């Protein structure tokens, strides 16, 4: 079965963040250089409240493609964490 970015997006659209993570990780087993998958994987982790993994994946997407929408998502995540949880970075 060939999984695609559309499969990840479909999971996210259906509020199935864990499904999006599973599909993303399977795609990344074959293609570690897909910035779009890392961006969507970051979104899935963010939906689960897993900010560390969300940020890690946004950073990976930005490393592969500095123009990725992950840059904006990364800034948004940092703004949220700075506002709500100043101790998040001290873990």
C-alpha cells in the first residue's frame, strides 16, 4: 500500500492525529527528505499537545526547506508556549 501526503491530511481533517502520525512515520521510513511530511507530522503532534515533538518536526521541515509552512507553525508554537507555559523549555 502506497501512502501519500493526502493520507496524512485526511487523518488530520478527520481529527485522527495518531493516524496521521502513523502514516507520516511510515512515509518517512522510505523518504527522510520530505519536508511536507515533517510539517504535517508536527501538526499531528501539536494536535495531541505533544509540543516537543511538534517543534522538533517543524525544525526538521525547516532544515529541509526554509520556505516550508513549518516556519510559521514553529513561530506560532513558540508564541503559544511562551504565553502559556514559560517553564516548558526548562524540562
